[in-house]
C-alpha cells in the first residue's frame, strides 16, 4: 500500500545538502490535482465527519502518549507573541491596557507567518470545497465556519508527538530558506532518532527558522521558507499522521509546484483533514529532546473553542 501511495513521487538523486538534482511530482497543477485525489480522506469517516485525521487519535494512542511521561519535564511550543512589525509579521500582536483595574485587551490576526496557531479544517478550500467535500456555500458564513470550525477540538488534543529535526540530522543550525524536505529525509530522521512515526501521531518539523531569525533577523517567510515538499503527502497518509506542525508555514516556499500556492496546506488540510500548527517555536524542544535523547513526547493542546473559528492561537505543550 505504501508503494502505491508513493507512486507519484519521481525518484531523484539528492546532494549532500538535500537539494534536488532534478524535479519530482507534483510539478504542476495537473499532477497536484491527481495527488490531491490520491491522498484524499473525503468520506473515510462518514459524509458528516468534522474531525478528519483527528479520528486516528484513539484511546490507545492517548494511553501510549501518557506512558511517555517519565521525567515530568514540560516544554512550550509557542513563540512569544511578536509585537513589532517585521518582514515576517505583517500583523503584530497588540496588547492594550484598559483603564481602572489591571485589565487588558488582546488583538491578533494570527494566521500568517508570525504567531503560533492551529488551523481549523475549514481554513483552506480546493476548487471551492473544504475537507470532506463540503461546498463553500455550506461552510462560509458571516458568522464563521458552519462546518469544520476549531470548536470541534474543544475537548483538546492529547497524543504522541515526535520532533523531526532536519538541521540536527545534517549537523547544521538551521536550513536555508527554500530548502525542501522529502520523505527520505523523514525516514533518515526516524533511523537517527530511533523512532517510527505511526497512526495518530503528531509530527513537528524543525527547520531552525527561529534560530536563523535570531542570528540574521527577520525575512519574508511567506515567500522564502524551508519546509515539506508536496510529495511527502502520500508518506504522511501511509503513516497515519494525525497532526502536523512546523516552525514556519509547513511547506517549502516557493512551492516547487507550478501554478499551485500552498500545496502542502491544501493536501494536508483540505484533502486529508489534518489540522496544522504553524509558527511553532521548536528550539527549546530540540534542545530538551537532544539532552534527554528522546524525540517522542506527550503532546497536549487546547485551542480556544471559538464557534466557527478558522483556527486559534495555541500554546501546545510537550511533556517528557
């Protein structure tokens, strides 16, 4: 089955830094469309499903996650809110102090490339349809998403998390922008880390975005970023991954798929029903995992249950 799911991937040689010596599918809109339908989970959990791949987080998977807690060390995956406008922060977080008692008001447009957040399944559409084949008119209202809103995750998420640290795999501090990450990189990391990604897991891709930003300053992450190549989607489906996060916007940018913007978002959210966690700060997680020699942990998070919300700022926690 895995071989069939990977059938659209075109084999290429990789240089030492992981750059492609050629091209691989999907390379254009037609190949992307074929891949979208190949990995689609529409109808898999019923025509009225609202949870998507979160259905893979079973009671057994939660018990597995809880059993990983041995040191009782917690690490936040959230980056502190960025309050200054920058190339990667078009909508700074705003905190306004109110008169009277010590009170304040927060304002944040959290989608984008600055703030740590989770995407709801109604966040992306492909050919005017969301995950599970709902038409735009069924979902999009002036009061929010009529289906697939973030409130479907009100009970929170508890599952096994796995950090995939590609810079550490390659012995560098961070990946340069526009560096693609392929399925073979994920398997190389599994071998190095001694873990096997399995059904119901949450995976987090560290590219070193925040380490690079701290050293060199902000840059336009929306136009130049390291991340997954769209060809990883069949691998992610074959492994049964339930949640995907990264320290930027998940995908290599530019996308390397002619005519398709944000192909990884479309494949994971819209085709497969996977909630994405963007702009996670994985630096402390990487250091803690390396110190402990453990790359798996219990992941917990509880998004704000905004009715019909397209996502939510979130402070995901790793516990070892």
